């Protein structure tokens, strides 16, 4: 973590990771489509954060160049959303 005027900043990876974990929990609780959309949204948010934040502020979202990171996260998010929309999931039992 870096410091800004004596305060700790939250690494942008934390809310992204929480979004992915939330999507996985939803999927585990028999809501696969909603869970996959949550994961896709978290990946899209990661791409947007990586695009907008300076490399010193983007924290652990920085892997390669900005363009490569944004494109990779965007493609992954879009792919998860497409899979969620075209996969015929059975209705939850109960």
C-alpha cells in the first residue's frame, strides 16, 4: 500500500476481487447467470479503473502496459458476459 498525506489508499484490486468473490458465491448459491454477470461487471470495472488511474494509483491492477491490461480485462469481462447470456442454465431446484 502506498501512502497519500499519511492516509492509506485502498488498492483498486480489492473491490475487484470482492466483486469476483461475490459472483462466485452467487454462482455457488445456484444463481449462475447472476453470478457470472457479477464477475463480468467486476472485470469491466477493473478495465475501467486501469484505464482511468495512473500507474502509481492502479496498484496491483498494473501487469503490463495500460493498453494490454485494459484490452485483456475487457475481453475477459465480455467473454464471461457472453457465456452467461448464451448458456442454458437449469432453473434452481426448490
